C-alpha cells in the first residue's frame, strides 16, 4: 500500500547498495534503479551521489530517508491497528534459523502455527548463527532463531528455551557405558566438530575456555556443516562429538548412538532475534507469541 518507489528508495538508502537492496526486495537491480530514478524525477533532484562504484545520500536524499522512516512507522502502526481490530492475521514472514533449529525444532513449530494461522505465508532461510544474525542486522529477514548468544546490543533478543548439549558416541565406544563424561575424557579421542560460524561450535569453545582449555586441546579430525553429517560420521566410528540432545531422538531410540551427559553440564539458549522497533507486523507478533508458548511446552528431553 505504501508508495513502491519510496519503499525501494528506503531499502537502497539503508544498505547504500543497489545490489543488496535488490536481493532484499527480490527484484532485479535494473528494476531497483528504475524505481529510484522515478522518485528522483518526482522530486526533480538527485537522491544519491554515485561515485567510484559507491553511493551516498545527497542532502535531499537524507531528508527523504528521514521522512520515509516516519511514514513506514505510521504505516505499520495503522496496519497493525486495523488487523488487531478485525482479527486478521495474514501476510508474508521471512524467518531465518541456524541449522540445528531449522532441522529439529522449526518444522513442528511452523506446522502448528500454519494450522492456526493459514493465511500467513512463511519463507525460511537456513544458515549458521553468524549468517542469521547478519541477515537480521541487514533487514533481510523479519525474525531469526539462533543457537548461540547474540553480541549485537542493537538487536532484540528473546529466550526461546534452554538447550542441553551432550557427548555423542557409537554403542561400541569405550565411553558408551559411562553415565557422565568429564570434559577431559573427551580430549583422549578423535573429535568431529561443526564449521566456523556455527553456534554449536561457538558454545563448545566457550565451554572449553571456561575449563581452561581451547580448541587445540581437542583432537579434531573432521569439520562438518550439519548435525546429520556429524551423526553419520560418529555412527561410522570416525570420532566422537558434542551435539544438541534435541538432534538425537531417533538415533537414541534406535540405539545407533549413545548420548552421555557432560560434567560439568553444558547448556545454551535457543533465542529469537529481531530488529528493535516499536511496531511490528501483526503476523510477526502472533508468531512470537505462539513460538514462546510452543517452546515452553516442548523443552529438550533430559
């Protein structure tokens, strides 16, 4: 409903990049350029200075950007007010989730949400925690769900639930009969870890540091990019690992992997992360409320 030219201009101004704006808006770069030129023709002035493959806002561009911010805040306030009044929950939400959450938590949550609110269309992007936080920072997604602490104080972070991590070994492993594994015992065996940027990896490294150790103390023989790949390698006897207990339900039930408690215990937050702003889409507010209730009733198994 808001002027499309103004929306496109506002996105370009936030990124100071036509390419990034095109990606965020799911448009071609020539289409973005055309919309901005249309707005410049409307005001009969340049809104961007373009020099040496870089762009910056002109004085007029800065004024338009300031007013556009206010316009979109008011627009969102109006839309939310009407939707709350009518009870309408609809629209498109773009959600980003780190790998563990996308594979093992979100399918059930989003499935239940879609049953309750069938007119909300959800698009899911999957990356590691660093990638999801970057998408939120750049307004490429409406909501992120991540598996490690978020350091950017300019973003809103809300706890979803606490996740328990465990040592994972194959049934024939020497540690398989133990009930609780001291951290130093893990150092004696080949270890399989997640890739750089993974929330799971970051939390485990912090756990090591808390015990006076670092990554070089682990006998890392392989780095893999997903829990499924790591579980397959552990089942094959290549090494042991530390993973979320929530990823192991099927394997523990079938007896193909053994989950062992760590000593000291290792837990981490699953968190929602989004831009700090006064007004949000009505559909996003409903999703946050629904997800909080879902997480409270679906805690990880002990």
